[in-house]
C-alpha cells in the first residue's frame, strides 16, 4: 500500500462544474496535509494547507480533512480551463517536516 | 508569499561532468530545505533534507557521495550532481520550509531541468 494514494485520472470536468479530488493516506499519525497544483513542466504551487478535521475554504478551493477515515479531499468550484493541471496531495508525518506526495491527479477542464 | 528561486533553470552537460544547482529563499529564512527529483509523468521523490549548518539527511537509495548538498546559510542550499550520467537527467526541484507555531508549509522553487548527454 502506498503511503499517499490518489486516483491518477484524468478527471475531466466541464467548465463551471465542481472538480472533486480525493486522497487517502496510510499513516495515522500524519498531522499536516497539503494540496499542490503542478502545471506541465513547472514546479508545484501550494494551493491549500489543512491541519484539523473539517473544511477549509479559500476562494474557489475547499479542502476537507477526515483523520478518522484518513482521507483528505479538494473541491474546485466553478472550474476554469486554467485549472487544468496535476494536483498533488502531500502529507506530513508527526515529526521531521518531510512531505510524502501522492502520485497526483490530472484534471482537465473542458470549455 | 514566500518566494524560492533556483538557478540554473535548465542545464545540459556531458556525461562525467558535475553540475551545481542553487536554491534560495528570497523573502524568508528557511532553516530546512528539501531536494526532490521528478521523472516524466511521475510524482516528486524526496532526495534529501537539508538543514542549515548541518549535514543533509538523505533518503534511502540516494547516494550521498553523488548528490552533494550544502546548506551554508538560512537562505541558500546547493545540490551538486557529481559525475553526472544520462540516467541522472531529471527535473530537480528544491523547496524551503516556512514553519510557525501552527503551520508548516513548503514552497517550491521553479525547478532545474538537467539533461546529461
């Protein structure tokens, strides 16, 4: 079992729709969770960080964390073609500051 | 926001040469920097964790004598790929950690694309 798992996609959504991305992790002591967006040929860009159970909203993005289920998700509302990218879920364990990345979900927003 | 730069952005070298990549945090002090490698269509793989003023911690399978890391100041870490070979061709990305009492975020540099001929 991989430490951080994501569906590789591609997740195809029409423009204006909601894109829903999921991520599960195996280590129960994980404390911090991040979503990064990576365009092809570019480095990852931090979109959201979430540290406690529940929802966290930032603009069109909402991160949801459920530590009991070891599950973190990202919703993208009003999806735009510019949201087409690979979204990486990253998890930090209790100590050490290191992030473990999932394989990424490729999102395609079609006009 | 936090800005991390990398230099060079792209390098092509001959097999057997050494290549140095610089990573700088421009607007904050980073006690910890990380070096990742990413092959095409793959996710990021952590190579090493670099702490200012101390030796880097390498991940399993990463040769410390081949990938030399120096973190001389709170804003600069360097990765030197020694005696590079074609299989070292990859996208190398650094990140710098900004840590507070209630948060820990990593900000990535733009990456360095290394091609070894």
